[in-house]
C-alpha cells in the first residue's frame, strides 16, 4: 500500500466525477435537488377532514353546533345529506372521511339537561387519519361545550390545566422537522454513484486495465471511497444551503461537526456498498440493491416520519442496521438542538463501527482478478 | 411475429436468470421488504420514552405518573429531580416528552381555588411523534382532572355523548392500511426498474445494434422487452398479494378478478413509462438516475406518505397523472372497502387512459429512438 498511488487513484476518481456532467450532477447536485422536491411535498401542516352531515334535528342549536365544528378549518362540512343511505357511497369513494349524524330531538335533549347522542361514523381505512378525525371532532365539541357554558348553560371548572410546549421547534412546523431528516435520505445519492462507479468498471472492462498497473486492491477501493466521500461532502454543503436558505431551517450546531458526521455517515453507507459491489456483476444489480436496501426502507424505518418502532424486535434491528436511522437523529440534533460532538458520540460511534466493519469485509472479499 | 416476440422474451428471461444473485434478489427482496415493513408499522406510535420531572413527590403526582405510563403511547422511562437532567435526556433523544409536576401541586389542589398547571414539553424535532405524545399526555391529564373534579363533587359539563362507529377497518389496524399500499408500491418499484434498464443495458453494451440487424421489427422488440418486465412485476404482485392475505390477514372484500385486471392495466402503464425512460437514456447509469428521480416523485405524489388532498392545488393536479396514485386508491378500496367498478370507475378510467397514452407514446418514441 503506497500513499502516492492512493493519492493518484483519488485524483483519477475526482477527475472522473468532475469530467462527466451527469456524474457530477448525481454526486454533488442531486441531493440538493431532491431535497427541494421532497421537502416541498413533505411539509404538510394541516390535515383537513371532509364531513358528510346528516342533521335530523334542524334546529338553531344543531346548526350552531355544526358551525362551531367547522370554525377552525380542520373539519369541512363538505356534504349535507338527507338520509343514511347517502352516507355509505360517500365513505366508500373516499369523498367523505367521516359522517356525523345528529338525531332528531338533539336540541330538546340538551335543553332538558341530558346528554344528547351524536353519532360519528369514521372511515378507519387510514388509522392515522381516523384517529385524528376522532380527536378533531372531540376537541371541537369540547370547545362548543365550553362556549355554551359561557352563555350560562352549565358551570364547572377544571382543577388541572395542561400547558403545552414544544422544544427545538416551538411552532411544531413540519418543514423544520422534516428537512433535517430528509437530508439523511437525499445524501444516499453519492453512495448510489459509488455503487454504479464500482460496478461500471467491472462491466466495461476498465478494471482489467487498472489491474495491469501496480495498484493493489486496497489502494483502489480506498481511493474510490475517499474521492466519493469528498464529493459527498460537497453535496452535503449544497443540500444544507438549500435547507437553511430556502426552507429556513435553523442551524444551531457547528458546520464542522456536521460535515465530520456526514463523512461518518458516508463511510457507513459506502462501506456497505463496497461489499455489495464485490458481490454483483452489473450496474443494474447494484442499483437495485442500493434502492431496496438503503433508499426505500429509509423512508419508513429510519424514524423520518414515525419514530423508530418500539414494537417488533425484527423491525427494531432493521432500523438499527440502517445507517440513515442514526443520521436522521444526528442531523436533527445538529440542526435543531445544536448539540456538540460529545453529546452525539453514541450515533457517531455506531456509524463509524458500521463503516469500518463493512470496509474490512469489503477489502477482504475484493478479488483483484479478471473474471 | 408471435414466434419472434416469444424468442426475445425467452432470451430476456434467460438473461435475467443468469445473474443468479440479481434474479433471486428481484424475486425475493420485495416479499421480504413487505414482511419487514409490515412488522415495523404494526402498532403505530407506541411506548415513547417520557421523563417526568416530579417536584412534588406526593401521592397524587405518583398517581399521575402511573396514569401516564398506563397509556399505549407513553412509557415513563425516567423520573428526575432537576431541570438539567430533564434537558439532557431530551437533548440526547433518550426521552421524547417531558412532564413537569410543580412543587406543591397536591397541596394547592386540595384548596382548588384556581387551576393547577402541569407542563408538557415535547421534542419538536419529530412533529408527528410530538403531536401524538402531546395529545396522549394532555388526554391523561384531562381525565385525571375530571376524576378529581368528580371526587370534589364538581360535575363537568358533558352534554354531547359521542358514539363512534368505525367502518372498513373496525380495529383501526395500521397494517390493513399500510400493507395494501406497500403491495402497490413495491410492485411499482420492481416493474419500473426492470423495464427501464432493458434497452439501456443493450445500448451500453453495444448489443442493441445486433438486435436491430435481426429480422425483429421495432414494435416486436419493444413488446419483447416489455412482456418480461410485465411478467416479473406481475409475479411479484401475486406473491406479495398471497403474503398479505395469508400472513397478515388483510381482508379481501372486493372482487379479486377486478383487482387483477386493474393491476394489469397499471403494470402496462408502468412498463411503458419504464421503456420510455430506457429509450431516452444513453447509459444504464442515466436510466438509473431517471428511475430514481421518477420513484422519488411518485412516492411523494402517490398519496401514501402524504394524502393527496393535503397537497397544494397545482401539485394535486400533477398527481392525477401519476398512475401509482390511482392504483393505490384502487388496491385499498377493493381490498378494504369492497369497492367495485361503480365506485372506482374514475380511477379505472384514469388508469386506462394513462396506460393507453403512455403505451402509445412509448411505442412511438422508442421506435424513433431506435432508428
């Protein structure tokens, strides 16, 4: 292993990356580009629910109640129907998310001092939406209760009240939460580029040419890895600029720490990619495996939207094994919490361990031979 | 003509089978992915770690802590006495929610002259988890408060009695929602990738010219490339469909025949699109880049991670041109809601138009590109 030859390989690889515009785009610009695309769509704030309403009471109180439900815009009184039979098709087509039936005699029951029944029929197909619809209905009904109470219908006081606060993202803005998390996903692109570069040399036969030189396997692999990590860091800076300047995500930590840990993340992803590239013969196979092992699960298992599952052991292990899980955490810690390296030592060491372990396996299984 | 297409299909399938690792991966990975993701999203957001800063140390504060722990969403993992410890646990992500019980809480409650505050602090870096844990904690505190009030003889106004009925997915099982979506999504992913690489690979390796000098017509070449991709996607669909029904007991309320027919229509649209991407790329790497960006766009527009109606109007309009969006609605409605063509004709029509349109465009432009 010679340092001079290693540097020569790194320079050769960097020149390859810079020379070809497509390659340059894939390695450096595509993460920022994807972030721009994804974050705009993932930053959903309010969820509206369309209600189908069957008001069998038709009194001022029932209308007042319905108006109070729709007052803050979460619940939309989208359909007013005249019979039960009209409710079902609206729910099946998904045009209404829930239906509300106000029985006749609603107002009379309330004024007599008893609880009047209101029936809510919820589309449970999407349990998240269903649960949210139920709590929106209950919460809005609670406000109506409190509101009428002020007019003297009832009196009562809550002995305990809840003060809510969110730290690190006081407005609970989803852009602020999603963009740092998405950085972990879009920064898989440089790894994808490395996977393609490693297998392309096999496919087009240029690897053989390289083997005729004195370069040894370790120099070849490390040279490629270092070049792609360096290019990856450029992409990380570009993506971070988009996050901070375009999406106005606060950046409370240190840039140096962020880049150091990004390099750590690249090492973990790229180390695994070296192993994959040793096993497969075509770019096609490499792309499939990177897509199915890294990209798709990272959307669902890395804690980007729902936090990492505390349920089944298999899925906890899968989440732990995904480098993105740790970098989603790190990225949010640096951007939003402004933590120091010492406070993030756990995820940092996990990524380092993964990277070095995979790299050792990759070097060991690499055969400098002509297939 | 049938013979020539048949020969090409056989050649494609032989070639596919030769890279054992890749073939095994394409046939097995989707099923494994389905099982893994289904495991991961079995219970939604549960057992999130909570830190309680109990400055009161009374019987009531202990009672409140037990109530918090008894919810499915929360798990009281830490009890601390200093705000610094609380801050550290939130910083490091060991706790996702903090509940502060002030000193003198129980003593002042017994007087009950004014509402006593309980502070709930969520880690806002993940807004989804923050809102779920915050509402769970607020719910516990409100019920705690209501119980206290009942004990004091204060009756809380409650004049609306909600009767909630949940349709289509009565237990609100998250799997019944996510598995049909994953089924559609994974089928999509495999089909598009296989189709998109077909022509690009031949072009890059120079074998496309050899194919062009054989008696194969352009249209035959395209069909011969498309049918294997369709077959691979279809087989993947059948395998995952069987797993969804047999392993995860997702209900199949609608007509299986309708689902198969519409799946075929969807696969035609995706294969056409894949071949088109394949024809406009000069190298496999370029095709891969296109597929990748396409997949990212489709993930965001398909309505799985973000409901379509939450998108801005312009993006909603774009999403109508994404076959996956219609297909996911179809899979979910047929399986869970037992919907038939009466309800699903708009989606079926959209899918038919899209596959016809894409098929024609693909045929024409691929044929032109091959000249």
